[in-house]
């Protein structure tokens, strides 16, 4: 009749608890990572709403600002750059998907598509090209966010399976 407390085999193994905490931290980090894609999509949509209205929420550029910026690029060059950027981004995302490389370039994509809106706006042809930028952005960012979500979900499932396995093995050792 020992009154010293629980038996040694019932006490948790210190290394095991540390591993469990690291796994739980990785799960939380991966769950947050999948939300970053949504935030970048929200940012893109907010910029798109502003662009649809011709950026009327911002004050008009002064003549000095136009002189400082110089002549805007021709619309054909902006359109060519948009097509090249959208196509290469989709190909790059598909390549990362096929090789299972960790994704996420959402904020960079949002910034580039905002720049395309700005270039078209400064060239005075935004209304003619708004939908091209919008659908290119939705396509690229949608694919990127889908891959981010699916990659994060698969990783979270693996980590939770590992955590469940650790719990089952810990229960068996105590039982």
C-alpha cells in the first residue's frame, strides 16, 4: 500500500508531451495559414470594388503628379503583361501542386493585380479592361487559394492522425 501517488507507468513521458505540444502548434499554424489566402482574396476584392468605381474613393492626381509619373504605358503592353503574368502564375501554381510544394503567394498576387488596375486607370482605359483584370485575378488567386486550402487540410489531417495515434498508444500503455 503505497501512498506515494500514481505509479511511474501512469505518468506522462516528458518527451511525448513536448511532441504533442509541437504537433498541436503545427496544426494551429496550418489552420491560420489557410486563412491567409482568404485575407488576400478579400484584399483583392476590395481593390476590385475601388477599381470598378474608377478609384473614386481616392483624390484625383494633380497635374504635377502626372508629370512626375510620366506617360503611362500603352494599353496593349499592359494587356500583354497581364496575360503573361496570369498564365505564368497559373502554370507556376499547377507545377507546385503537382510536386506538392508548400503554396502561398496570395498577397503578392493581390499586389500585382492592384498594380494592373492602377496602370489601366492611369492610362485612362480601366473601364474597358476591368473585367480582364478581375477574372484573371479571380482565376489565379482562386487556384492559389484552393491549393493552399487543400494542402493545409491534408497536412492538418496527417498531424491529427499522428496526435490520435499518440493518444491511443498512451491509453494502451496506461491500460
